[in-house]
C-alpha cells in the first residue's frame, strides 16, 4: 500500500460531499412520514384530561372486550304485543308488575283469539299434579279452563303432592356460601387423615406429640382427675372387621391407647359403625343403569325408569368442584322422586379431597350408594391422576377407598376398566384388593383406556 498525501485525502473528501449533496436532493423529492410524537409525563392530551400522576386520560369509555355479558338486552316490542301479561298468568291482574308502561295483552279474549291452535285435549301437568302452572297460555288449556278462562284446580290430586319433593339433593345456599368461604368442618375426615399421616411418618408424629404434650404429674389419690388407660370388654370373634389385639381386647388406636375420661363420654367416641351395620342394597336380578357422563342426566334417567331400570346413578362429579360449592357440579347430585335406588359417582385423585367430599355428601344429600370412577379415559382427568390412572396407583387407591369407607354410612362401589394399556389387563388383580379394602360392588367396563 502506497502512502496517501494530504492533498489526495482532501480531494477525496470533496468528492464524498458532492455525492451526499446529490443524494439529499433526490431524497427531498420523496415525502417522508412525520416523526412519532413522544408523550411526556405531565402533559395534556387532546381532550385536556390529566390525572394527578401525570398519566394521559380520555373522555371516551374503553371498548368492551370479551363476551360482554352485561350488555343491555331488550326483547323486541313485537314479543310483548303478542303475549299475555304475567300478572294474568298468575291470576293477579289487579297488580300488574309494569304498571302503566305495560305493553303486554291484558284482554284474555283477545289473547285467546290470537293464540295458536291447541295441540291436544289432555294436559299432563293437570292430570299428574292437579294444577297447570301455565294456565291460559298452556297449549293444552282446554283440559283445565273453566268459565271466563279461569284455571281449574283438582284439589284431590293436589293434596297428594303437598308434602312431597319432586327433586331432592339440591344444595342449600347457606352451605354453598360456607363451602366457598371454607367454613365447613370435616371431623371424621380429619381423624382419618391424621391417622394416615401417623402411619406414613411415625417418627415425626411422635416427636411432635412429645413436644406439644406437657408431662402429667402422677397421683395416688382417687379424687385426682387425669388420663387413664381404659380397657374395653372383648367383643365376639364372629363380628367381621373388628380389630382385635392378641389379648382379645379391642384396640382403640394403634399409637395411643389412652382415652381422656374428662367430660361426658358418648358411644360415638369409642364405638364406630361397622361395615356389617351399614345400609345394604340387593343388586340381584335388578337392572342397573351405569353412570354415563354428559348423557345420564336427570331427564334421561327418568325415561330409563319408565322403561324398567331399577338402579340409577348420576353423572361423574369432580370432588374438588363439589368442595368449592359450584352450582353446575352440585346439579349432578339431583335425584327425582321416582328413582328408588340412586347413587352418585365421584372422581378424584387424592385421599383428602375424596374423603372430605364423601363426608359432605353423607350428611347433606340423600343417596343409597357412592361410586368411585376408575374408568374415565379423558386426558384432563387422566393427567391429573384420576379416573383410569388410579388403577396404576394402588397405594393411593387404597387410601382413598379406606378413607371414603370410614366416613360413609352407605355402601361404596367402584367402576373400573380392564386396564390402561390394551394388552395388559389389571382388573383381575385389582378386584380382590378392592374387596379386602371394603368395596361392596365392582362394575367392569370391558375396554381398556387406550381402546
């Protein structure tokens, strides 16, 4: 490389300046967009609105996003001009709900003249319950309309339904509120879960109990009140499921055999309900309608009862949503009065939620048995460890079954599949264990989860 002199460098710079001038003249012919204005804090926008923090504001409301469920909805005026006023339907025409602004028809003769033709001569509601709640607007109104279009009531039939509830197991609003606030106590479930934690971590529980309980002073006086080890009379050996020790005495607890004798002592503190004392259901020679998700709802079960079904079961309900008090999940617990033997099916993957949910249903609704879902193949349930996934989690399944069986006063049943994989059957290995854990009935769906 040859060295460049100062004169050559100066001439090169002059050439570059001339080229830049030519380019600038060409660019000036093309209109450039205006530069984006930077909003500074503390300045006002076009509307002149500014908050105390210096943020921009606007008088226009924000555009409603999402489903916008709170938008005002108004029925067309044609709907009101062709329908009868609700006050006439309820037979209280003197008290119109809308007053002078009412657009509905108040003349019954005019409404009957414009009403669509009758469908039939017999009204099912009137023949069954003695009164039709639709009155004049019923499409079978000829069966229960009298003089001046008055609704006729059959008092003899109506008396038969005075103290009867057509649909049971509806959640109470007070209970729903307490469930959402988590103010519901589960005493029996807490006892079982505490025993379960003691079996899983015996050393930790002993250290906690020794640290929490103060030492008691020994006293030889008969008048002093303390804790004593109470020995119970031995029960007959023929009674099933009675845990007996080697000396023939009933073992009250595996970790602590002392019972506090201060205060009143009831049978519930010592004597528990044995499986032989629970409610029994005879499933022999009866047609059982298995639980069907998204299909086995209340109207479908009523139709099946008419065609000869003896035992019905509700749809699969998730125990976590029941404990949260969700109305949509509690609707699956509803029971019609025609269902003689009715059960509910629960789905869950943990012993604490399943046990608490079973205790809640045992004291709040009327059911004849409770079923555990071990056959749901849905990915949403399977990936959470419920449904078919519990067939591979035998230890967790044992805790769930024993926990639910300890808090229920009705039989516990299970619905399973042949297995998870198509060529690997698990049902024949699982059924004997379910019998030993306290399950009263097993329903087998003859397909695998993959199938």
